[in-house]
């Protein structure tokens, strides 16, 4: 069988299957001089199996952009992302809109007083 540069081995297919961040990481790792790429890919696939592809992919994309290809970089980024609280209704610094309701009531009272 002739060599096909487009063919990817099973390990590469599994790694790139994590998501677009993994593909970006793989494209950047070689030119950046990263070593032990296959071992790092295998660990990333293992982590994706345990904690989910989305989380690992969210770590691999920024790792590629920042040139983070050392042995513990993926784990470090994953730990950091786990500590970051995403803004949503359950974790908001906004106290709510009840104060605005009080302002509206004051405005209504003021209008009625000036109308009378």
C-alpha cells in the first residue's frame, strides 16, 4: 500500500476526535518543537474519556495558542478551568433587579404628586 500523507493512525484520529482545539494543538505542536507528542496525545485522549471531550478540547485550544506543549501543561490548564466559575444565573455578582423596582415605584409616586 503506498504512503498516504492524509491517512491518520488510530491514535491521531482519536486525538483529533476530541475537537477543534485538539486539531489546533496538533498542528502547532510539531512546528513549536514539542517532544513526546504521541504520549501527550494519548494522555489527552485518556483524560477526554474520563472527564469529557468538551473540557479537554477547551484546554487544548488555548494551550496551542499559548504554545503550552510541556508534559504537565494540559493538566495545569484543565485544573485552572475547573476553578473558573462561569457566569450564569446561579453564580452572578448581580444582586438582582429588586432595587430597580423600588426606583420605579418612587417614579410613579413622584409623577402622581406633580400631577395633583
